[in-house]
C-alpha cells in the first residue's frame, strides 16, 4: 500500500498556502478530537438534563429550554413552502438575519457555517437541518437569498434560507423572531436593532436550547445536537426559570 507524508501532500505549493492549509487541517483535526472526547462523555449521560448540565458547566452562553417551538409556514428562495411540521424527524438549528445587516448577521451566518461543517463531517449530516430566516423579506429577494449561503460558507445540502410567503404580512418573520424571544426592530434608516441567538429544535418540534451571541464554542452546540440525534430525552419538564431574558 502506498503511503504519503504530509510534506509530500504539500509539496510544490507556495509557503503561505502551505501554512494556511496546514493550519486549517490542524484546526479540523483538533475539532474532531474535541468532538470525539465530548461525544464519549455525552454517551454516558442517561437524560437530556444530564447533557444540559454537562454543557452548561462549561458554556455560559447555553440556555436550556423545554417548550414547543413556535410554528411557522415560510417560503424558500425557489418558492417552495416549508412548515415546521415538514422538518419533523430532523434536529433544527435556526437563526434570524437580514442580508443588508452591516455587522453581526454575516458573522452569525459564518458561525452557523462553522457548526455545519462540524456536523457534516459526522453521520449526523442527514439528521440535522440548518435554517436561516430573513427578517427583511421586502429587500431579501430570491436572488439575494440564493447568493447569501455560498458567500458565507453554508452548504445547501442541509441548509434552508426562508422568507415570508406571498400572502403573509411583511413583518411576519420579525414577529416569529419575537415568538422565539428576541426582536428585530426596524429603524428609520432601514437597519434593524437585534440580538444574536441560535435556536435548537428537536426532532419532535420541541424548542430545546438557545446559544446566545457569537462567542459560544461550536463543539458544545454540536455535542448537544449529537445527544438529540442519539435519542437522548428529558425524563421530566424543566419547570424552572433561568437568568436568560428575551432580547
């Protein structure tokens, strides 16, 4: 069997390109090792409560939730209708953005793309759907939506970009964001004031967690998703408050 060294793999490439490729390869290897370690720990948990406690001990941006996810019927860039019920059987990672956002929305999309890459390197790829919802349907046309994913590293294999349907009011998705606990408030100059939250919905349509902001560790989110895809459940309702408040 022929074997190749890392040096042979990079032979003939410019030094800067070699360094970049090596760093990306190392980063993916470290992420894979971290996932293996956390998956092994998660596998020993007997309930979702235990998984949440484990993640919450290291991830301060993690908020466990236990309630039905707000329902929706929205539209893809190609005009197809998507209901929450259509995604049953998949774990959903959902977030809200608007494409003309000048700062945090592109960063949020790229954070989701980072999580997606980790998920899609595992057998979970076919069990998880990533959903981006625009809160600016008037300006986020089908053409704009189709260009957004490739520009930010999102893989269309298990990613959807959704907007309002033709017969829905323009503020439908902003109200949907409010039902998920945070607001996208339009200003006179066309921008929207908003927080940054990543939502997790399980295979049965239950809203199970939020990750707040952009500083959460993607490995922690993937670990939580892994628990859901492996059928880890909660033996009882949470029934408790936490210090996270809606944005």
